[in-house]
C-alpha cells in the first residue's frame, strides 16, 4: 500500500506509532460478531458443511484482519491502496462470504457486513457507494430464501457500519491533513526565521566590516607617512570592531534584543510595509558604543508611533554622534500626529534617556519630530563604560 510522500513531522510519527499498536486491536474486537456463524458451524461440526463453514469463517476473519495489519500507518489506511492489492483482497473476502452463506445458511450473512467495511477501507467514491448499495440490497434479498428470517436488520448493519467507517476515514484524513499542515507551517516558520536572521546579520555586519576593511587599508598606508593620522584610524578601527562585535553578540545571544543596525533594518521593512517612504542613514559608525542601544530604542519607538498615529507618507531618521532624530510629514496640530498623545512608550523612553544623561524632545509643525540627544561629555563617558565592560 502507498505511503504519504511528504516528510512526516513528530506529531504524525507519534500518531502512526499509536495506530500501529492499537489499530489492529480495534478491528479485532469487532470480530466478535463472527461468533454467530462459528456457533452455527460448531453445531453442525459432524457434517462437511459445518466443517467447511468453520474453516471459511476463520479464514475470513484472518483475511479481514489483513487490511489492518497491512495498514501499518494511519496514512496508508487514509490513502487509497493500489488496485493490484484491492481487487484480489475483495475477491477473496467475497468468495469466503459466499462459502459461509452456502454452508452455514443465514448465519453466514454476517460476513457481508465485514465485506462492506472492507470496501469502505479500500475503495474510493463512487465505487464504494455502489458496493455498499449492492451489498445492502443483496443482504435484504436473502430474507426471501424459504425458511430464512428477514435480513432487514443485517442490511441496516451493512449501511450503519459502512457509514461509521466512512466517518472514521474522513476524520482520519482531516487529522492527517491538519498535522501535515502544522508540520509544513513549522518548517516554513523556521525557514523564514533563518532568512530573517541572515538578513539582519548582513545588515548588522555588512557595512561595518566594509568600513573596517577600508580603515585598516588606510591605516596601513599611513603608518609610515602620517603616524598620527594612522593612530586615529586605528582608534576608529578598534571602536568599530568593538561595536560590530557587540551587535553580533546581541543578535546571537538574544535575537530579540535591540541593535542599532538591526533596528534600522526593521524600521525600513516596517515603514515600507505601511506604505511610508523611509529615508534612513547608510551608516551607524559614528554613534558611540554607549549610545547605540538608547538610539535603537528611540528609533523603535519613533517608527512605531509614525506607523500607528501619523498618517505620514515619508519618515526620515537622522543619526549623528550625539543624537538621533525621527521625523515624519504627518498631520500637524489639529490632526493626528505621532506625538499628540504622550503614551507609555515615550514615558519609558524619557526614563531611559535620563538614565543615560540624554534628553528626549518632541516637536510638532509640518509633521512630528522625535529627537534623542546627549552632550559630548555624556557620550564619551558612556563609550568609556562600554569599552571597560567589553
């Protein structure tokens, strides 16, 4: 029997193991109703018909269980098995059921109920509906045999068992599809996370490594002709490398932590998704290490407010060594702007600024402007503290 072609996730594998363990036992319990033809055959065990009937009934039970044993996973039961297996299997069950009826009389009619269930398990629509209808009608007509009781109850059992098995198979198919969809969603989410991490890491390191390379080449050329300039370039090189290292550590150890280059990359994606034209700096190199996280928080809060409240068409972010500015061209006073209401975000940002010795100011006019600034002394102190900790 065929198996599902897609990769099976942990939930699907667990479901398959459970079905492998309990599926055959679930089917075996329902063989209880074959005790009736066995009892009839046992009562006539002194006759050839009775012996043949017993053997046919036991063989029928084994053949019926074959479909459950062959269905080693719930997937193989849900999917349609190949015709090369279905045709001989159903023909064998039909032949054994006919032998049971011929040798055991109306007691052997019970085998047709199992034959109907086997048809549901192996056939697809509309063949399965035709098979069930033919079996139900055939069972009902056996009641016309002289000396036999009405088989309407058995005909109803054929329909009821078939309907129940159709429901079970439908539920199983939907569960398999759901588990498969969950597994695929998980796979896609992981792939998306990998791609986003790679993109952010590129945004964090791409420009910094380029600048470091250029400054290293420049310092190498200046070391003999202009030692003082070479020292300055080497100092910048050390600072840039420390900042890049700090950004990478934040990205790897706590991917959700803020980094200044990473926050600029996210700001661009968020603004573009909101239909706002972003005007962003190409470099974060001149921002001291001690202020990079504070500026990143400022950009996040400012961009969030622009997207939520401003109705702007353009947002500009300006970075200097001592300040970051987020401005938009949204509605001025009299309309809704990003700063008409002082929310908890701006309050928290002011607290962060105060802790760093920086100042947060807001301005309204032709739009809204959010400015985080620190004097040079504060910047130098913050940078020194960061380098000591590093």
